[in-house]
């Protein structure tokens, strides 16, 4: 499978899941091998290094999240929304 297509599939699956998902499940959904998924995840991690998104991988689970370096700003948004209600 084309790596750009695979990265796109992974992004879509991770965004819509909203929670960590097993790499094996992404492999099954995308019909790509686990090594292909691992490679695409590594490429995405590198691409997101200085951006607002981050790929968080723990053991055999992966999720897409906001960049932890931006947590201060995300917390300000959440804090502001809570205070408005």
C-alpha cells in the first residue's frame, strides 16, 4: 500500500476512534501489515514533531492527541469553557 494513503487511513481511524486503539486493529482495518503500520506511525510521529498533533504509542496501543507541549493552552481553553457555563 502507498505510504501516504496508509498514513491518511491511520489518521482517520485514530481521529474517529477518540481513544487508544490496538495496532493490530488498525492493521486489520487497513489491510496493511503490522510492520507497515509501525513504519507509518513512526513517519507520522516525525511529521507531527513540531505541530499541534502527536501520536502517542504505549505498548500495542496508539492514539492521536494534542501535542503535550501545548497542554498549557489547551487547559486555558477548557478552563475558560467551564467558567462560561
